[in-house]
């Protein structure tokens, strides 16, 4: 198992680059590491046109925000191996980066953080989803 010091920097991709990769690589998977309330009330990427399933797996457990200690084993239980190309997304790219770094320390070879996440940064009115991220890139998503 590689040490944290030997892990290369996690690459980032824009939401559009992620969408293109998911459409072109049937083995690639998008792992949404947000929480159940976020998936339900904010929405999730709609990957139906890619043929790739989305994996909904929280990095932090709601409502305590404690790290999901079973994250890697729950990912493996869904058939994900260290060779699976993974794109990780959260609200803004912070939690997904932490999850990608953790997976890299466990030997996952291809972990990519989705830059700006699903909603991106807040605008002047403190609203998300308008400046950058999956939603602002006008990529498919569903809510509810």
C-alpha cells in the first residue's frame, strides 16, 4: 500500500470533461460523495445518457459530518476495484478531493476530483449553482 507521501496530486477535471469521460468510457464511474439530503433536495447528475450508473456514497455521514469509515468497503461492495476510473463529486470539490485522496492511499489508481463539484461556489447573493460546477455547466441533472 502506498504511503500518503508517495501519492501523486489528485487530478481535477471540469464538469464538462467529466461528462465527456463518462460518455466515452463505459468503465468510468461517477461517485457522488454528498449526503442523502443533498441528493434529495439539491439534485444529482443524471447519467442516463452515458450508460454509466451513478454511485451515491456519502464521504461524511449526515447529520454528524463524521467521516464514513466504511466508505472504501461500501465502494468495493458495489463492484468498484482499484483499477476502476473514478470521478468524485461533492457540492464544491472539497469533500470529493478528500475522498479521492483517501482512495489513492488505498491503492486506487485513477481518482479524479470534479472541479467545483455539483453546485460550485456561491455568488454575490450566496446562491450556488450559477457560477461554476455541474449545474452551472448545464449538464443533465435531476432532483427529488
